[in-house]
């Protein structure tokens, strides 16, 4: 009897405790989280120090990059005469800020659309989902490249364009979770008490979707880094005066740079791959927290 009572009286673990329990049993996720924290701190602190003490955008065009061996710098100089070691801090900071911006705004938009669609259901859900399906059929990469070719390539424009095509998956995910939550007793009780729908959706329902939201947010961050890097690599980034990891890797398209000047593009490639792998490992741990069937706890 005591064991039964203790079983019923045991409080459910918080999401934070479940996450740390997952990290305890997943060495890759634990190491990845530590590496991410160290990388992010190094990037943002390093970028602040570099921009405070050095002129990162100092340009002296030269036909070929200068190697670390004969330039007196750790990673050499690029074809514009910029110190690669200084530049990578600023480029990584810029890429992360763009990725965080795209992820944040796409989630805000996706959450609003998904929660409204799932809460009301019926005709409202059908109308919203048909609009979402239609928007999802638009060829994302072609449209973004075409618009970036004619619009001014500023940070707000870049973030707005990527956000416009990144919210669909978030809306679908939140809509599915909101549909199941809308059938719960606490929602019916709130409606019976006359609580306004907007209060029910965003004060009572949304907190119960936080586990799914956080896990997908982290994985979306990795995807945003990949998209920003890919567009910059193709030459549709923000230009040499706003360096990013993608623009640093752009030289790898040239076979001569690829073979003979690896210090120009390899550090950025290694950093992008490391960040994306670490984010994915941490995101997988968060996904297990959101899904009781997968978690270790």
C-alpha cells in the first residue's frame, strides 16, 4: 500500500530535470552542450574584443591570399588583406545573429498561426491550413534568390525573407499539438468560465506546448545557420562589408582557392559543421524530453 501511495504521490519531473537526465545518459549531447556554450561565448566575446581593438574591415586588395607562414598571423590574410583570425570572430557572430533572428521571428509567427488554427479547429483550421499549404508550395530557394537579386541586401531584409519561408513548419507543428490540447478538460473549463479565447490560447494552452516548441527551436537554429551559410556561399549573402561564415567559405567555389589556399575557407567550414552537429545533438536530447516514448527517464 505504501509503495502504491508513494507512486501516486510522486511529482512529475520538470522539463529542466528531464533534460539534465537525458544529458546524463547521452554523452554526445552533454559534450555538445558544453562545446556550444564555449563556442558561443568565445565568438561573441572575441568579436567584441576584435572590433574594439582592430579595424576588421581594413582592406588592401591583393591578387592572392597570404599564408599564415609569411604573414605573421594565425590564419593568414584573405584576398582583401583582412586578418582571417580577426575576421572569423565577426563573421561567426554575424551568422549567429542572423540565424537567431530568423529562428525567433519564424517561431513567433508560426506559434500565432499554429495555436489559432489548432484552438479553433473546424472551418477556421481548414482555411488557415489551405493557406499554409499554398504558401508551402512556393519554391523557397528560387524566390529568395530572385528577391535578394533585386532588393537591397540589408540584415532586416535578409532576416525578413528567410522568416517568410521558415514559419510554415513551425505552424504545422504547433497546430498539431494545439489540436490535441484543445480537447483537454482545462480548455473546456476555461471556456465555461467565460475566459477570453486569446487568454486561453496564449496563457493557458501555450505553456503546455513549450516542450515541443523548445526542441524544435533548437533544431530550427541549426537549419537557419545552414540556410544563411548556403545563400552566402552561393553569392547571395550580405557582401564583403558584412562578413559571415558563408561569405568566408565562398572562396572554396574557386578550385584554385580550394586546393592551394585552405586557410581562407577551411576554418569557417569547420566552425559551421561543429556548431550544426552540436546543435543537432542537443536538439535530439530535447526531442526525447518532449516525447515520453523516446526518453531515458
